[in-house]
C-alpha cells in the first residue's frame, strides 16, 4: 500500500498528495490564485485543465461522442450521464421510496419531497418552493412577466406548460382519450373530470346541505346560494352579481365584446354557449342532444333535460311562499321577487336600489347622476 509522504501535506487543510506538483495546484484553492487566463473572454482559472474545458465554449469543440446516437459533449462526465438514457441505467436510489435516478442531482432534488425542504423563497411574498424552477415561474405573478407567446393568436403565458396546453386549441390536438367512451381531450384534467361521469365519483361535498359535485367549480357556484352579498354591480344597468366572473360575462352585453372566436372561421361570440352552438350548426363539431319526443336538438345536455321536463309537466321547483311550481330554478328565482323585499339591482351612478332590472332602466332616464354611455367605454 502506498503511504503518503509527509512532505506533500497541505498545511491549510491537511490533505495529502502523491507529488509536490499536485500539492502546488491544490494550494491555489486556499490562496485564490488563478494563473490561467482565457484569451477570448478573460475569465481566469486555478487549473490548466479547467481552462481547457472552458475554451471549448468558444471553439465549440465537443470531443466526446456517444456511440449510440452520435451526440457530442464537451465533458466526458456529461457523456457518461447521457449514456444512461440508452442503457436505462439509474445507479442512484432514493433510500425512502426506492425510486432510481440517472444523476445524483436529480436524486437530491427528489429527496426534498420526503424531507419537506423548500429552500427557494419568494422575496416578494415569502412563499417557499421545493425547486428553483417553480420559484421562477411563481415570481412572474408579481412581475407580470409572460415570456411565452402563442404564434397563432399572440397570447402570452408565464410558463411553457401553459403555452403548450393553449396551443392545442389552435391545433385541435386531443391527446387524452377516455377508455370508456373514446372521447378525447386536450388536457389531462378535463379527462379526469369527464371520467367521473362514468364512475359516478363526486369528491366535492357541500358542508351545508351535503350535496356532492364532480367538479370543484360546481361546488363553488353552489355555495354562492348560501350567501346574500352581491358586491359586484354593473355600471351600465345596475344589475348586481355575486362574483366578478359573472359580472364580466354580463358586461359583454353592454360593451359588445366578443372574446370567444371560432377556430374554423372569423366569427366571434360574446359567450361560450353561443360559440358551441355555432360549432355544431356551421362546422358539425361536437354532439347534438336530441329530444326523443319532438326531435328538437340542443347543444347542452342540461338544456335537453330542462326541455324534457316541460314535455312531462315536471315542475320540481316550488315557491316556499305560495307553493307555485316551476320547471327551472331560474324561473323560480324570477318569481320569488314578488314575495321578497330584497332589492338586488341598483343604479350604478346614484346607488338607488330596485327589485327588477326594468325598474333600473326606467330610472336611468331621469337619474341626475347618469353620464353619457360613451364616457363609460
């Protein structure tokens, strides 16, 4: 066995070397000396070997070639890691879940899942993340940066994943197929929600009435029933809304905005329902729901169910005050205004409240605070 000579021991850290030359090179770590300078960019290095590797950045030299795919690399270590792709070699194993990795760096990042370590902190809001990449994407919420642009419509996105999913709207690509009915979807999340139609799964439950839903947004909409606040009002007609999204959709009536465009022609629409109807009628895209009694066609299954109830005379929505029955919840709500003193509509200019939207419109003609319609656009 070779025994290190005491003559080749680093006085700073005690590390031993076979020869004095290696010790001399090692001492440069402690002294900070970097005698080797790149002639192109001026960056300096402690070792000549590191300068040699660095110089390949400028020369483009990649002397290490993969025999399987001919791909070249600047460093032999990069080639070693790359070869594992072809051979399926994953020498680094997680001690907790036994998952294997091709690189030690990937194993270190994976281990944070088990340890709960989140070393990457947002300097704005303090939220912490497991990976630096997640923090980078999150920081764009604060900066407003959206570096990924759709080449088809010019819309911008915060991350490449958002752009990839969005691009399927233009390409019509639907990668995710339901194994029960064969229907295809552009997003995995949409397939997950759809699959609950077949399984009957409804994981989102109302804590008030215990009604269950297959989608979280359906539960959110349902919960609005239990609140009386309508803080969002339309400045054009005074109608009140419980959510900003409801108000936004309603505003298209006044502004004339048509944000939903057909991917087959130049037609634009103010709501998604109208767009879906257009796709069915003009481009034969989608599925018609046909009434077996009168053969009338509908673009939505819920609309067909409502229509069938009218044939059958089913009126399951009953007024608590007068016991009058209605086919739809919307008709019942419209009727309940008769019994209620609640004024859900107000003038967006003077703040006066009304029970019905037509009363607001009538009030507009003489409201002293009304400004010109053009001033609101």
